[in-house]
């Protein structure tokens, strides 16, 4: 039985959720796992910088430069295997993964989504767009969800959710920040530890 699980974090953007995982890990809050690699599907992701600053191997697999989704997922799989990956965290990773890929990591891929699923989720709902949709609909409560990843975008089993109030005068940017601070950065490291525990107990 292994003591800790190797975590790969997949990113596309600023990487504040990656940072929350790295900070939690540094504080000893993820005792059953360690981040072994960070992979971005875009070259300009600041998340890569954050990984390198923490001494974590960081790679870009530029999806646009791949001739097909199959080639992209092959490169991804190769990099994940090279780093002995046990679990994958999608932390603001905006590429869709096929059923072929997700089936190989059943209950070992988790995603953070910035709303209370099933609201404002699925294809086309990512980043600020989610908060724009919540504000347009006039909901008074939103939040974040961590779920297992399967072949349906945002459709896998829910692991945890946290509610956040929408306040008068919120802009999408203000709401996004509140959801990150009050929900995402707290929920995601806890769920990472939970799934790592499940893996090492198997
Ligand atoms: C986060 O709010 C995350 O929940 C969201 O993108 C942002 C990435 O920020 N993910 C999605 O919308 C996925 N559908 P970060 O790069 O600073 O962590």
C-alpha cells in the first residue's frame, strides 16, 4: 500500500486554485498526497509560473498545436504516466476530456466548478461566464462544486459544495472573487485530501 498519492494539476489560467492546493500542502493539510506535476493546455497560463516557483515540474501541452484531440490526450497521458500520477485535479482547466480519457481515471479526476451544480454548468459555462449567468438570472445564492469527472461536462458525482451569497451591486468580477475566497480555495484542497485518502486506502 502506498502512503501518498501523486497529484497532477491541470490548468489553463491564473492558477489561484492551484496556489490554494500548494499552500494547503505546504501547511500539511494534504498529508495523503503531493503535487508531482502541473500541466497547462495554454502557453500563457500564469499557473505554470506558480508551479515553477514552488519547485514543481510544469509543462505546457498546447492543445491548439496538437493535430487532434487524440494526439492531445496521448501527450497528456504520456506526461501523466512519466510523473507516476495517481489522481488528476482540474483547477480551471478549460479543455474538455473525452470518455476514452476519463474512463481510464475513474473516480481519480476531480474538477472545481464556480457554481452550485446543476445550476450554470455544462458546455460553455466557465470562468466569468458562470458568474455573469448567475447575476443575469438573479439568483441570491451561488457557490462552488467539486465533483468527479466523467464523460459529461460537469456531470460527474458531486463530492462537496459550498454556498456563497450574491450581494446587491455585484459585478461578475466581484462575485467571482467572493466565490473563490469563500468557497473554491477552501473546498478544493479538502477534496484533494479526501480523494488522496481514498486512493491510498485501496
Ligand atoms: C475558477 O473559478 C474555476 O472554478 C473555474 O475557472 C476559474 C479558474 O481560476 N473553472 C471553471 O469554470 C471550469 N468550468 P484559477 O485559474 O485562478 O484557479
